[in-house]
C-alpha cells in the first residue's frame, strides 16, 4: 500500500504565494516521517486549476485509490485537492469508502481514523464511523446528547 502526496499549484498561485510543488512535497514527506507512516509517492498537477476534477495527476490518484493501492493521501491544504466544496466532499467520501486516510498538513486534519472523521463532521467533509454521508446522521453518530428527565 502506498502513501501518496498530492501536490498542485497553479502558475498564478505559485507566483503569489511562493509555495512550489517541491516545497509541498518536502513538507508532506516530513509529515509522513514524523508520524512514522513510511515512504511517500508524489503525484503532482503543476499549473492546473482546482476548480474541477479534470486533472491528470488527480485522475491517476483516484485510479490508484479505486484499485486499492493507496493507504494515505497527504495534501498541503484541502484546496490542493479541490476548490469546489462539492468536489471536495465527493473526494473525501471516495477516500473513506476505500479506507484511505486523508491528511491535510496546513489544516492539521487527519481523516485516517473514525475519531478523525468524527471530529471534522461539523467543520468540513468527512464520513462517520457508520459510513453515512448524511451530515445529520454523521453528527449524531459522533456526538452524544445528554438525556433529559421528563416531568
């Protein structure tokens, strides 16, 4: 099973923010090493917009996930995967369905466990430990509500 760092930057962003694909890859490899997750394969989409999922590197990553070759995906920020919230939720669901952990370095996000997925139900895309995609169901599966006495 592979750990994959997905790195994307558009030409405009690279110039404005100054954080290159190589810089992202370096940080993501260090993150994997720090968490003792093993070697990292880098897939990149240089000069590609995050507005949709039509990117060669992302399609390669998704094919590898579907084939069962990936255990973890690392990104610098979630918007490296997609700038479209609907697409981002779809990607998180796809990774969860295949039991692939999603780690975002900048957001300190780790969706590789049920605890990580539950902790993000109210703040971003996730899957509950029951596998439900409904936000209401996901939230209820991860939080306990106090029982109130009637009377």
